[in-house]
């Protein structure tokens, strides 16, 4: 849904266009099918991007954010290699090199620019696949019988619930865009009117059936935010009607399944209230947490998470500035609850802190803030519809809430979300810098005369 005033025009053959579109769908596929195929798709897209980049007469300049992404990625890889060589025969990290992904953000951003014109078709194709998979793979009869299900094609129900939460957010703003944009393509608009409500309804049912308390919590915070943002798309009377209708439907659904909700989340809520109450009454945090872990009535999932978080905080506190790098796993064996069966910390923020400390958290926060600001500026400059920015921001907000209780940023769904969302932001960031294209018009005529079907030309940006 990017506006068509691209900063440059590319010419590629039909085969490469179709291949690239398929690769972008594969990169987004972990939201539907959990696999590592997105990594190979990202690598191929970067190769396509590099090919056209080197053929350009005037290339986009890297700005501070691009250099920061590259510098951070090289720092992560260099530190990993150094510690790996310095500690032979020891446990070294777990998926630590994945935090070097920002190294690829600028290149993927350029690759995204090559396929901007196909974005509307890609979005429609993606939601078509989502609807089919939601309808086919989710056991809705089992859900209404009170059983736990695994939505979509995922390794477990938590991953499926996170994916459904993202799909809900994206589908809502996809629909809002067409409902409130009279100039939008009517064929795509009519398609979204049918597909988006079905995707949202099936996703909400699937999230309920997955029984992931962390996702329930994240969605309970995100839905009011989504509703508040959506109100701005309608006139006051219509907005009130839509909001009241959705609120009544949601409340009715929650009332109908209240007993199942209580049975699933009740023990965790009770244990949490008890622990917080001990802390609020003046008890030490450590003793309250250890007491909750030792209590017989603490649910297993909460008990394990508290052990993991306690270990993570212990490792982080021993190297709070720069973390332990990929040496953290060695320190993990010395923690209080080292016998807990996982090393996946079930908290995305702790995953960063134990490896890179406050320094890494600050750098990655600056990168994220720069990406979000780029999308916001692109919306304000009328390069993208407001629904695109809202979908971007609200979905990242939802995902940020989910990693409070699960390390989704270390999963395929988190990695593909990072690559895809960063590529989108980096592509827009280039579009926002017309100075990078100055002088391109003189060179573009030479490429046009070559009759090369795969050449890229760059037109000067409008002042």
C-alpha cells in the first residue's frame, strides 16, 4: 500500500518479479507456517537487491541508522567469534548470532524498494493464505469442547496464538484502509471486506483455543489501543456504533466462555496476586519470588518462568553494562535454578540483557525507535496510508507485550517480523531523503538507451 511516487523506477523481467514476490511471501510465512525458509528467502532477496544496487548510476547513501545497524551487526558477530575462539570446549551461547540481524536491514530495505508496486497484491495474497490455513488447520470443534489447540502450522500453541494476534492487528487495519479510502482499488477493497472480518474472527477464536495466558494478556491491552486508533477513521456517530457493536460482541463471547477462562488463567492470577501482595506489604522481592516458586499451588508454567527470570536477572546483574555475550550459558550453570529444563528465557528483554547488557538494550532501542520514526515520517509525508503506519506500530506494540512472557524474538516468527518490518522502514527511510538521488536524471537516460530490461533508473525526487 505504498504510494506510487517511487524515488526510482526499476525494470526487471516478469520471472524475477514473480520470484521476488514469492520470496517476500516466504519471508512473511513464519506467521502462518513455522519454519526456517524465511532465512533463505531473505538471503535471495538481498542478492537480488545487490544486483540492482550495483547497476544503479547513483546509489542511495547510507545514513546514521543504516551505519548503526551494520555496526551493531558486525559487533555482535565479532564478539561471538572472539568468545567462541577464547572458550574452546565450553558451552557458548544459544542462538546469539541471531541478534546480528540488523546487519541485513539496509540491504533488505533496498530489496523491498524493488517490489513496492506489488505490495497491494502481496498483502492480498498473504491474507488469502492466512484465511485458508486458519480455516483448515484450526480445530474449532475441539476449541468449543474446551480443548487446547495449536493454531496454524506451528511448533506449539503459544507461537500460533502470537501469530494470530499479529494477523488480527494487520487484518483490522487492512480493512480500515479500504473502508475509509474512497480512491482505493475497488477490487482489492471488496476482497478485503470479505476476507479481513473472517481472518479476525477466526484468529480470535484460535487465540482463545490456544490458551496462552501471555497472549491473552497482550491482546487484552492491545485491543483497546487498536479500538482507540480505529475510532479516528470514522465520524463520531459511526465510530460510536462500530465500537459499541464490537464491544457487545466481545463481551458476549467472553461471557460465554467465562468458565474456561477462569479454569485456565485463574490459578496464575491467584498466584500472581499473592506474590505481588507480599511485595506490596513490604516483603523482599527475592523471598516473594522464591516463595511463589516453592508453593504447591503455583501453576507449572508460571513456576518455570519465575525460575528462568530469576536466573536471567542473576546473570544480568553480574555484568549489567555489556552482558556476557555468548558466554552467558556458562554463567547460567551457576545460577540458583540451573536445573530448570529450558535455556530459552521466556522473556525477550532478558534475552538481550544477559547477552549485551544495558549497552545492547540501548543500541537496539535506538535502532527500533529510528525504524518506527521512519515509518511515521513516511505517513506524515503521504508516502504511505495512515493504516500502514498504524498496522506497523500497533502490531509491534502487541509483539512487545508478548515477549514479556515468551522469547518470541528468538523464534522464527520474531525473526521474520524483525526482518520484514525493518525492510519496510528502511525502504521508506531512503524515500524520505531526496538528496540521495540528486543527479540521477542525467545518468538515467544512459540506462534507458541501453534497452536493458533489468536496468534500474532513478528519477530526481520532487523538491
